[in-house]
């Protein structure tokens, strides 16, 4: 077939080895055509730029165990990335590893695909740039024994290699997707991504809804070295759903691990999200931040979260928390009082402006009022400014004894 040609897959077949796409090609599936893997392998192995796969239906050998089963793999290198690959309106199920894995790809588009019953990840982007995952539905990421984590959508890099060999993923948009059922790990994730936009997604039934976190380096495999930077998390709906565990709705974390670490800090805007029923662990919350700098948390609604709405754990510099509403907190195991906003440990500087706590109306996930602090600061060495917040529905507006807390026209 010449470069730029079209391959029409017009009958269902069994596949025991990868189908290699090594030239610019459009692959179009006919109605009701299915390729079914009979071995734990990749179905399409894409090694060329300018490839388009449309209306594919790919079925693996099952997701109940670890394995190498993948629907589509697209592979370039940092020095010679693959460019302009799109996967559209395609259906994936029963792969032991990943439905779609892309490494070193520029201009990848994954659009309107459905993915169900996979072992490790629905869509996994490694060192990709200028790419989009849009309008996909991903359900039932099973994480069988042998996988220590799992993802609906992940935008990351290979931590076992140097930053030159496996650079950050940059300028990737994850937009308008539905992720259901990653009960032991994360719905949407970026490890050390740069300029990643996570927008308008619906995430439920995941231990953690959206995770913006650091990654390690080959030279220091036990240390988090690279932070996520310039990330936007906006307009998402994150809900506990069928997941029975604990975990944060949205988590932003920089590199390092210790209080006041000098490692690279995470930077992000978290705006206009709705988080329902998340939190519940020792430090989890509807929104959790630590090891960050200049993060803006604005206009979010946190409803029925467990023990705390928003938590600044430690080492958050110059955080702006503005115009957020926390509604109807629940008490977690062992907790006697909840906090709309908690500054938990040390080395946090933040300004809280125009935030509010509301008692649940009774129609939300929490109908019984519990004792609530507006801002709780149990730790020391924090500096906070509180401006025109509404604490009228709280049991105690502000609690803190060992930090500097200044209130300017702050509510009762």
C-alpha cells in the first residue's frame, strides 16, 4: 500500500501478533467489524507519523491479570518523535495492560473512544506533546494483583530514564471525558506534566479523582525530583460514586517530601470544579495541596466531603483561595469535628478571600449537620490572611494557636 493510502478492515479477524503500521495510513473499520486478540499482545503497533485509525473495535484476552495486552501502541523517540496520529470513534475492551499507549508523540488526538475492562490504564501518554484526549468514556480499570497503581487517563514520563531520554509531557489537553471505576487508584493523572489542561471531565468511582503529582528521576529513583507545572484543572465534576475507599477529589503535589523542601514546587490553577463526597483519610480532602507555589484555588464547590473540604497539608507558598463554597461536610472515622478549610501542618502561606461554608440543604450527600470549623490551623509556622469569608454556618469560624492568622473584615 502506498504512503497515505487507506486500509479498510471489512471483516472480523483473530490477531495473534501485532499489526504493524509503518507508513502514513488511514485505517477504517467497517460496521460491526472486530479484531480480537488471541494472545496477550498489542493489536496495532504504530511506528509512523500521519496515521489515522477510525471506528476500530479491538478486544483483548481479559483484564483479570497483569500482562502485555494493549489495543494500540504508538512509539517514537525523544530525538525522532512520531507526529500527527489520531484515534477516533474506536472501542477497546478486555486488555490486560492499556487500551492506548503513546510514547514520544507530537500531535496525538484520541477522540470519542470508549474503553472498558482494562488492567492498568485506559489512555497512557508518555512524553507526549501538543496532544488531546477528548470526549472518551473509560470504565472499569481493574488493577489486578501485580499492578501497584492504575489510571483512567495518565499523562506522564518514564521515570526510569533521564529527562533527556524521556522528557515531560507538555501542552496536553484532557477534555470532556468520562472516567468511571478506578477504585484503587486515580481517574485522571499527570506526573510532572507541563502546561497540562484537565477540563470538563466527569470522574467517579475512583480512589483519587484527579492527581497532579511529581515524578522521580533515573539518577535518584527514590526521590521525587520533577514537579507538575502550569497545570489547569477546571470545570470538572469529581464524585466518590461507587468507590468505598478514601482519597482526595483533586490533589496537587510538588516534588520533594519534607516540610519546606527546596525541590521543584507544583504550580497550578484549580477553578470551577465540583467535588462530591471525597476525602476521608488522614490528610485527604475534596481538594488537597502540598509542596506547591502560587497555586490559585478559585470558585470550586465542595459538597459532602469527608472531614475537610480543602486541605493545605504542608509547604504551600503564596496560595490564593478565593470564592470557594464548602457544603455539608461529613465526619470521617475517629473525627469529632470537621473543617471547611484546613491548614494542617507547617510552612504554608495563603490568602483566603470570599469563601463560605454552607450547611447541607438535606438534598445533598450529607443531610445531618456536624460540628465544623471555618478555617482550622492545628499546625505551627503558617501565615494566613483571611478576607471577607462567610463563616456564619460554622461552629467555630477560625481555630489556630501556633500560626499567624490575620482577619480583615472576615465573617463571624
